[in-house]
C-alpha cells in the first residue's frame, strides 16, 4: 500500500467551514492519486463532506477518503451521544481514528474499550487507525516501547488475523499540538519496533498495516520524517486545518 496522509480536524470546522475548505482543497489534490489522502471532519460535517467528495469523484480522479474521529462499537441502542458504525458506513466513511491520545487522556478511554471499537470497525468494513504513544513522563522513565507495546497488543487483541485492514498511528503525546515533533530518529526507533511487533502479532499472515507518524507534522518537517523507512504516512492535526498547508504536506510526501 502507498503512503497515507490523514488530516484529523479534531473539534474544528462547522459544516460551512468544511465546505469552504473542500472548495479550495479538492481542486488542488485532483489527480494526486499516488498518495492516499484522508480527512476526518467532526461528525456534524461528515454528511456534507461525503456528498461533496462524491460529486468531486464523478468529475475527476481523487484519492481522498473520508474518516471519522471516533466511533462506538455497538450498532444502535441507548448510548446517548455516541455514533455507531452503521451511521458511518451509510456516509461512506472508510476510516476511523480510534484510541487517539485526546480520547485516552481527556475522556478516559482505556485499551479494553478501544479494542472493542477496533473489532467493531473491522467487522463493519471501516479501516481503523489505532493511535498509540507515550507521555513525556513515560519517555523520560524509559518506558516508551513498553507503553506502545501494551497499547498495540491490547488494542489489537482478537483481530490479529485482520491486520490487513488496520493502520497504526504513532503519536507521542508530548509532540501533539506542541510544535515539537519527534525527530526522524525518534520516530524511526518506535516505528521499527511497531513493525516488528505487528509482524510477530500477525503470525506470518500477509498484512498491509501502515505505520503513520503524528505530532506536530507540518510542511517543513514532513520530508525528513517520511524519508525514514518505517514511516508510511502521517496523521496531521493543526497543519491539516488549512487546505494550503495540508496540500503542502501531501506534496512533500509525493517528492520522496
Ligand atoms: P498536531 O499535528 O496538531 O500536533 O496533532 C496531531 C494529532 O493529534 C493528529 O491526530
């Protein structure tokens, strides 16, 4: 699989702002089919974005997919405020970001809940991007690899045979929204570790899991990061909110 450059908009952009963004962004990425692009607007804008993407695809070659930022694992029921996989597949959502550090740290999501969501997403044909990463304290205590290993083993429990449908994002918590990205060497060390873990977990099954890096990725640092052999793309927050900056990150990836 080729590179994936995904934009996590977090709690940003109304429907109107989403449509304005796409007016600018879609013409710029027409025919850029060598890299897979994903945008994850908030739930309220998914429907409008989906219609807009459909219309664009009818008129040209686009490799732009739609993603959700979260999902509950049940299909329906008394779960006030939650969004189900069926609600996402109806909107042609192809990706779902799960276990993002903001979900873990602000909303208290644990590995066991995230694992249920991963299993449900795979069952419903939505490709999960499982996010993992250590806090600054954990890094300073030398626990980076053990934390990432725990998050991955627990997050992927029961779907070891389905890794062909799953991507991982390594997002060190200290690099998210801080302007301080992991150095290419730091990213490579963890990505190499994740790659070997995934190979072990998949028990030799052919898998197409990509390992994305996330945390203060921008148009200036994207090239040196993507040059690392185990970095298969990015999960971009802040720099994805501006269509021009996100386009530049994508073109940096295309240069490699
Ligand atoms: P920033 O790019 O703003 O650091 O956010 C990264 C992130 O959390 C993407 O999921």
